[in-house]
C-alpha cells in the first residue's frame, strides 16, 4: 500500500486528491474488520494513541477509541475536566507532559480554532484534529466523502447541498474543501446571518431558499444550529428556523429520486430535520457513524502504521 507523507492530519486543505483517495481506499479495505467475529487485527500493536477531548463528544471520541482498539493500539483518554487544565495548566504544557510519555499519536478536540496546529509544531507525536473551534473537522469530512462514494460510486460531478448553520460549523468548512477538491458541485443554504461573507471564494454557490437549494441534488447534508458557538441571536426562534430551513418530506421531493440525506450529529429532530426524513429510506446517517470507524482506522494506520509498510491483515 502507498505511503502517506504526513505526520499530522490537521485539515482537508493540506490533503491532495491522491491522498484523500488513498484514505478512502484504505478505509474501504479496513471496513471488513468490523464485520468479522473477532474485530481486531495486530496492525498497530505496541502503538499508543491519546484521545484528548477538550469539548464533549460522543460519536467522534468513541469512533477513534474503537478504531484504535480494532487495530490493537493502546488507547488513553483525557478530558479537560479531568486534566490539570482545571488547575490552570495551559494546553501546551499539558501536551508537553503527554509527549514526555512518548505517545505515537494525540487526537485533539478543542474549542479554540488552530489548537491542533499549535500542538503539531511543538510535540513529536502526530496530531489528528478531531474538531477545532469553528475551523475544521477533517475526519468527519473524510467519512462523509467515504459514505457518499460508497452510496453513489463517485464524488466527481455530484450535486451536493449543505444546509444549516454554515458560519459556525467546522464540518461545513471541511466538507466544502473536501467535496470541491474531489470535483463535486456544492451549494450552501441557511439564514443569511449564518452564511459567512465571501464563502463563494471556496467554490460554492449560495442559495438562501432551502427548497431551491435542494432541487435536483444528489446529496443533502444537514447541520444543526451551533448555539454554543454563537455570540448573538441570529434568528427569531427555533420554531421559525424549523419552519423555513428544516428538511421535511415535502421539500425533499424536489431533490433527485436517489438522493441521500446526511447529518454529522448530534441531530435536533424537528429543527433542522424531521424524524420522518432522519429515519426514512433516504437517510444514511447511521451509515456515516459506521463508516466513521473505518475512516478513522485508515487515518491511524496511515499516520503511525502505514508509513512503515505494516500489513493491515
């Protein structure tokens, strides 16, 4: 298998089309492990992965832990509330102390944009960005790309709409970078107060009417309202947002017949998406969760195993 030439995975912008394809192909080969009776291979035996999550997480944190264990790596979990950061220790000092224990990889989620980039410059261990502020969430974008390719057979030329709180969503930014790089056509939609000024420079089209944004699309990606990252009231009420921008069965009819509906989670039922759609035949939300393990296995393998030519079996 080809080598991966990066110490860290900090964002989608640093990855070439070939490298994204390599990650997706590697994930495809590793996904079968999760279907075996014994869901483990010795690929990363003797390697150690620290999951350091400064923000709450369910899917991403658990997914990284499962991915590491299925590759036989040793895993250690740390949260800000149980670290010395509650006593005033800085993130950098905490990371340097972790580095003194010689881990191979640190998976970091942090509320400040750029935190993983800072650590990557200061520690020898590889850094994986598991979400930094409103900046990026590259492994979520990679699992989204994987899921789309799995369901559609391709990425190039697909018409994708991303609807919701674009301004505060690190998933939206990573998805836009990844999808446009792989040749998809991306439209974003949401309240004008939640669409960043100048987002068109990223190669996307802005459509404020969600019904128009959904029209003739192959893929719909819904985003929740990031209330915890908003410093001002950007819309009148949750009810009004759901009425104008929530994806329901009626709006869905204008998409292509074989459309797939995605959501990075956690989803707010009845706000950005109705339960009828979230649980309906077009939804691949649970497929995204399953694919997240395979993609994160691929990332771990390529960063700390694949470079040495280890056998994935």
